[in-house]
C-alpha cells in the first residue's frame, strides 16, 4: 500500500459536471411537467432521513453565509455547500451475490466522498475517504432510541453499518471538523440501473482486473461497461495489485468521470423516453437528508451546477498512512489531512 493516498485529477477538455447538472434539471422538470402521475412517481422514489433533527446542535458550525447582492434575482442557490455522498449496499442473499456484493445481510457503505462546492458553484473539490481508515467513531443516536457505542480505532465504514446515515454524517464531521450541509446516498443497484438507462459507460483501465468477488474480469484497456459491470468496477479491489482500497478509489474516480462523459454524450433532452428512464433510475437510487427530498429541491441543486465545468473539479483522496497497529488499515496523515479539511470549511 502506498504511504500516501493523495490522488488528484483534472480534465479541462470535459464538461460532464455542467451537463450532469443540466440533465438532472431537465429530467426532474420532465417529471413535473409531463403528467401528474410522473411527477408523483419520481417524487415518491426519493427516500430521506432527518439528519439535522437527529444530530441537533452537536455539530461543526455552519459557515457564515455571504449575502447575495440581489437576493431576489434568482431562486437558484449559489453559496458554498458540503455534501456527503455515500455508495451503499443493503441487499442480502442471492440478489446481492448476483450483483457482485458480499454475503452479509447488513447494510454497508464502502464508498464515501465529501463534495465541496465553492461559493458561486463554479468550482468543486471531491475528497474520497477510504473505507479502511481507522477513526474515532462517536456515539450516534439511533432511530429506535438510544445510541451506538463510541469506539477508538474503528473502521470508518462501520459507522454506517451500525448507525446508518446519521452516524455516517456524525463520524465524517468528527473526522473532518467540516459540517455536512447535505447528505446523498446512492444505492448500488440503483446505480447499475442508472448506467443501463444511459446506455453504459466507457472506461479505460491501466491494469488487468480479475476479481471473482465483484464478478469483474477485464484486460487492461478501454471497455464499454453495462450497469452490472460498472458496479463491479466500483466495488473491485481484490483483483487489483495488493487489494488496495486506494487503488479502488482511483477506479471510482475514473468511473465518475466516465459517467459524466456519458451523460454529456447523450442528448437526453431530445429523447423524452430515455430522459424519464434516467430520471426514474436516478431518483429511485437516492436517499437524501430532508433538505433534498423533493423534485423541487433536487432541481434547484441541479440548476445551481449549470456553470460548473470539469476543469474546475478536483478529485482527491484524503491523505493517509498505513496504520501502526495494522498494515492493512490506514490512518489520516497529519497535518496534511487537517489542512485539506480546513480548506473546505
């Protein structure tokens, strides 16, 4: 495992993030304008969790908002925003195994990205947190009452497994000192459906991938992947050199860019049937906080990304080092990690 897990990428030739925001807006507006049943179906797809209500005031402070010069000019939000984006897998049994998941029936979250949108929404930083990071996991409130037990040196992804989205947010805020303004969880099966609705994605891998656990076997090179194969790419690690979670994160960053490129290349606004299919897969895969749990709120977020170009988006991994207690785990590399999080406050 490499001593440091910082990985950064820019691509000034691509405009995927900008098109993704516009496509999201178009897809959601289609549901609102085509027919009442379509609107209610798409709106009803979205699941939500009241994270603010569960955590109360025991959180990092919100940044002081800078007033707009003309607050009534546009309803589209433009302020800085931090989102925690998780990829989750709560399926169990045969369906889970068929899609390349594990045998466990418990909910898991193996993908975590903090997305920071700068004020004006014209630049963004995406920071991945390795699932194998050892952290101080705080006690978290449970929906049924009571709390989870705090733990020292716990695996980062156990927070979601034990306490769901609320504990995932609280653990990230404890680790980073950055308040998560919004929460977005993407279900892995819904992600596969979204990729299929877009007609697949094209990804170039630098190494052979031979992973029975994720059901993915690819030679090094360029491949057009369907939803199940793309999901396998997001999950694979044991088919990579050293089985490193950091290598998997690098593949996930490539997959995100490939998905945005596919959205950019697909003229969704000219194909209402596919546009609705994409909107259905997208909304059906989401669990959000209560601030994003409607078509209107998601549409505003999508519209606010309309000027975000890919050359102004950084993809990083939190700086890490091998854990002294276990070479198969990592810990935040200080002070580099603290400096990174400070830059996002």
